[in-house]
C-alpha cells in the first residue's frame, strides 16, 4: 500500500473576504426552498416557451437551421424532467413525514 504525500506548504488555503464588506459584517444570502422552487419552475417555463418559439419559427420558415431548434427542445425536455424528478422527491418526502410515528 502506498503512502499519501502531504500537501506542499502544509497549510489549508483560506477564502478571501468579500470585497467592500468588512470582515465582521459579511452577510450570507439566505435562499429558502420556496424561492429555489420558484426559480426552477420559472426556468423550466422559460425553456418551454423558447422551445415553442423555436419550433414555430422553424415551421413558419423564419429559420432554416434545425440545430438550434433541436437544442431548445432538448433543453426544455431536460429541465422539465428535472422539475418532475424534484417534485416527485418532495412529494415522497412529504408522505414519509406524514407517516412518521410521533
């Protein structure tokens, strides 16, 4: 078995403080679950709208290149599948929480 060599310098790197903010008063932005879900839903909706717009432009003849259309449709499909996966996990966690014995 080989021995793992230590990191040269022997010290752990530290993160630099935020520029323009005194070191004792740095505030961490609080992201709660509801705002994360709202951002995810709006992002998936925006991708769906861009996909629909790209498809209608292709069908109307406003564009001849199919690659951006395929890209927009794939992005919308992936974002929607991700949103459904997160929703299913949240519902499953809620059901498990409701079935807990107190």
